[in-house]
C-alpha cells in the first residue's frame, strides 16, 4: 500500500512539473526588433511541429515543418518599417540574408529565455507539489524533491533539443485568416525547396506586402457591394439545410445541380423547401436530379434553367437568358439527369463525351457577350467551351458556376472565372466514404456600368462543430 501511495505521489510530482512547463511555454511571449519591423514570438502547444510566420496587416502567413516538438513556434509581425517596405516596393532589393540572420538571432534569444522560464516554472511547481504530497507513511522529501528537479531538467533539455528549428527552411505552406471567419486557412500552394527559389519567393512576398501596406485605399471596399451564394450537391442531406439557409441570408442562391440523390418524388417533396432559401433560387439539374424535380421547383417559384430556356410552372419554356440581381444568367441541364419514364435510373458513368462537350459549346457560343453567368453542373462538360474562351478571350467578364466534383475550386483565365462551391451536403447522408465538409461559395460583384466580379469567398463548414473557414480571392486584381 505504501509503495502504491509513493508511486502515485511521484507521478503527481512529474505531471505537475511538466504541466507547469507547458503552461509557461504557452504563456510567455516576447517582441524582437528587426530592420524591417518588429515581430512577436510565442509558442502554441499540441500542434504538428512547425515554424509559423504571420503578417496580420495583410493577412498572409507561411508555415515550415522544421520543428520536432509538437508545437508551433509563432513569429507574428507586429509592426512594419514603412521606409524599408517602401524601398522594396520601389524596386530596391532586400538583403534577405541579413533579415534572415536577424530573425535567427531573435528566435534564438527568445528560445534561450523561454527555456530558462520553463525550467524555473517547473522547479517552482515541482517543489511545491513535492512538499504537498510528502507524508510520514508515504514519499519523503528526499525522494520527491529529486524527482521534481530531475523532471524539470529533463523537460527543459527536451525543449532545448526539439524546439529550435532544424534543417532547411523549405516546403512552405501558405495560409490566411479571412476577415469574417475564425480559423486559419489550409495550404494553397507549395514553393520549390531550393534556397535560391526561397529567397526569390521571400523577395516577391515582401514586394506584395509593401504594395498592400502602401496602397490599400486603392482597392475597392467590398462591404456594400451585391453578392450571391453558390451551393450545389446537397444530395438530399436535409441536415445541411439550416447551414444553407444561414449562408444564403435571404439573398440570391445559385444551385448548379444534385439537389437530390435520385430525383424520386419522395426526395423532391423533402427538398422543395430549399426554394425558400434563395431570393430568388436559381437552379440547373445535376446527374442525380430528375425531370420531376425540375417541374416541382418551377411550380414552387424557383428559376429553373435549361438549354431550351427557363422552365415555367406550366411546363413551357421561357427565355434562355434571365435577369437575376442585375445579372444576365443562362443555364444548361445535365445530360445525365434522371427521368420518371426511366424509373429514375442513372444513365451510367456521368463522363461527358466530346460530342456532348461540343453541344454545350455550340449552345453557349451565341450567348457569349450577352450573359454574365452560365450555370452547368459538370465542369468537364464545359471543357471545350473553356478551351475556346482561353484561346479567344471574351470582351466582357463571364463566370461559370459549376458543381459535381465535391471540391471547392476557383479557376481564373482572362475575363473568365470558374467557381465550384464544393458540396453543401458533405456528399449526402448516406455517403460513408466521402469525408467532405459542408462547403459553398459566395461571389461579390458590381453591375454598374457592367458586370464585374470583385471577389470569391470559398467557405467550408465543419459539420461536427459548425466552425467555418473561408478563403477570399480578389478578382479585381490582375492575374498572376
């Protein structure tokens, strides 16, 4: 019994000592001055080991997997030397090696102080707990004090060995925090691993920082511009409808297909309420939708678009081009949609043939210059059209709204933008193999004097926690 009590007491000493070290590590932060500005250094525990550099003023960060301890060593730019940045923006080279040397020294001095603070905190708490658990029938101080001191020393040594960045600072992962979402964004691109290319990359990023610091007023504010929501691939997941309703916010909702999973009457009765999520609700079919669904949505007041024109509630077709929120819109029904006469059976693998791609382009070609938005479920169906538009750039901006892939993407070409909102239904309630989050897109634009897309927000919603992330891409800036 005494041995068990002693073991428990010693375990408490060890746990308390190490916990004190973790708390001290997460609590201590310090500023370091560099020639290009001031950085704040801190540590965030229980993450994959990485060196994290972030510039809040321009919402840009980069992460390097060069730390072996399961923490992020964070360097956040607190202030920028405007004179130095202005020189970079003016085309003068920056001494990357000098800045890197300053940063390395600043990080090293921070880590040295941090190790000392961790050691002192662990010793203080370890000794305190050692005194608290001593007992005449249990562990004595001559046992608990050495355990506390040894644990503190081991903890400090581990931090000294594993926290400093090791290896080449390469393979960066870029991220940003959107102004309207709470979490950091995922990686968007990988840079080359060579030191020379990384120096060039750093130079390029500093130029971008300089321009953003110097001229943010030149960028059009987006607070009051019109916007609409793009969502697709609900696949009859009724649990996602509240998220869709909140995201649409009573504004226009464009839905390029796969509202249902088979298009059966049972499903269409359940999802008809989605029409009320948009003001208005604009729809083209996907390969999981049906002719019955089209008619029911049209009867409920939705704008159902086909290559023949807008489907009216009486079954007839109206104009090919409709006006929605100041936008000229046309849509194309999916060639693989289901039909009641075929008992809603799927028509094989929905891969568009070259003939179907040609048919889409032949339909779209006379509309180019007359429309702002084209809706089509399957991106591959628009392949030839996009190839033609890339070789012969349209005079006016044209935006494609697509779905089907369950992956949120944004592709830009001169005067052509292709937006895929992913899957608002996370693949559907019976999809056990797709770990997709709920995702959608929001498009900001202007219509005076003519249509001009300004920005796209790709939004992802964790179905478990409800937390959201977004990546905003400005479209009113030149293509890279």
